[in-house]
């Protein structure tokens, strides 16, 4: 059993002055307690294992948040080791999570978020059991509420997407930059953090492709891009970016006025700004373009497996959610255009007319009597 402290692990997290390697912020201490207790040591080891297994930074940060919640709860009760946790204690923790509120707003947290917290905790204990750090998994009975997959909402029509794309001021360098970003979102369905990390050598103008390095789950993929998006990209790279870059040039494509790479929060805010300015009332930002790209391609006959590859989905069922949206649209068009459905509508109206006439006749007959 690995129930004793691993001194090397403790040394890694003990010195608060140690410089955390770039991209490994999950190694930061969760508490200020010295030395860290066994539960914290195992959590940090678990997060490092996820990093080594090429999980995305976003997934690791979500796992870290759920486990920090567990660590805080345990600390309040004097629990320092996962060996002290029992099934009954984990049931109490589950009830605690069920009542959790946003610390900034005080509002209840969405059921999907609560379920995600419990999933992260359960995955952690499964890992502890596999490593033989604990003899039994006390979190095995944690009930994860299944909310089902929600259909993407606020999918843009083609005309709405084009309206947003026309918003940037092309007389300014930042307007050209923003137009390229919007074109890429619409053209490729790329994730925001994937776009933010793009470098010059990731774009192949000849073959009209973009190479996504370390997307979700750190998976690489190659995706096609439209000629129009590449035309704007070429203009930006040749005419605008040289005036923004600061030395040394790290090769990131999208830069701020200080020459540093744009942050995802800046890209999201910029996209929302143009969406609002365009008059499109549908709520959303960068991910709205991702949903739109997939749905419009399905509407136009694209094979779902090609869309799966383009979006970087590991499982087909992640992509199949867009077929429900496409089918809903298909039913709407069918109801409006198919002759059989039109005849059904006419028969329905005819029946209503006959029923109305019959009722009117009966009323007149009654009045006459």
C-alpha cells in the first residue's frame, strides 16, 4: 500500500518559492499548510499524472477545482488523508456539493456544474484505488445526476454570421486582425483556446489547412480552411502583424497592442462585442460559431464523420448532437414545403371551416326554433 508520504512528492510542493514550469499551474499548492497533508499530496500527484497523460489544461483545471472543494471540506473536518474517508462521509460531501453556491454571486450552481464536481472527485478516488493508495473506493456510490446532452442553442443563420463578420473596422490594424479571427471561427469551427495558440508555421496557405497543436486532450489534428479566411489571414500576416510584433517573436499569430499573444478572454470579449454591434440578438460568443459551422455543414450534406474529425471530437456521439439540430430544421422545412404536408394543412383548414359552418348552422337553427 502506498499510504505513506512519498518524500519526493512532498519536496515538490513544499517550497512555495519554487518556480512553476510554464503550462503547469496545476502544480501550485492548494493550501498554505506546511507540510502539505497526504490528501493534498495525492491530489497534486493526480493532476501531474493527468498532465503527463496529455489531458488539456482546461480539463486539469476543472479537476483541480472539484478536488479543491473536497480538500476544503475535509480540512474543515480535520480530515488529512483519503484513508480517513468513508462512504458515509462521502455521502455527506455529496449533500454539501448539492447545496454549493457560486462564491461570487451567491446563486445556486447549475446542475451540470454540480455533476461535474462529483465526477471529478469520483475519478480521483478511482485513480487512488488503482494506485493502491486506498484499499476501497469510498466515492463509489456518489450519484452523478444525468442531465443529458443539451441541444446547441442560438445557432446562427448564414446571414447572421456574415453580419457579424462585417463588423470589424478594416481601416485599422486591429479590425483586420479581428476579421481574420471571426473568419477562422466561422470557417473551421475551431475552439477558442486552439485559435489563441496558433503560430505562423501552423498555417499552410498552399494546401489551405491549419494544424491544431495540442487541442482538447492534447490531440493534434489538421483541418481545412476557406479561401476567404486565408485571404484575410495573408493580408494580416503580411501587412498588419509586422507592426504589432515585439522581439523576440514567438510566432503567435494573433497579437495585442503590446505585441503579446491575445488571451482567450480577450478573444471571447471581442467576438461578443461584434455580435452585439451587428444586432444579432442570439446570445453567445466563440463557441456559437463552432455550433453554427457544424450545423450548417450538416444542413448542406456533409458526412458526420468528417465533421467529427474537423471539430476534434473523440466520440461520434459528441458530434451527433448536431444532427438533432439539423433534423429539427429539416422537419421545419418539410412542414413548410412538402406537398403532402401542405395538403394535410388544407384538409385541416377545411375541417375547421366545416366544423365552424356546422356550428353556425346549429346556432341559427336553435334561434329560429
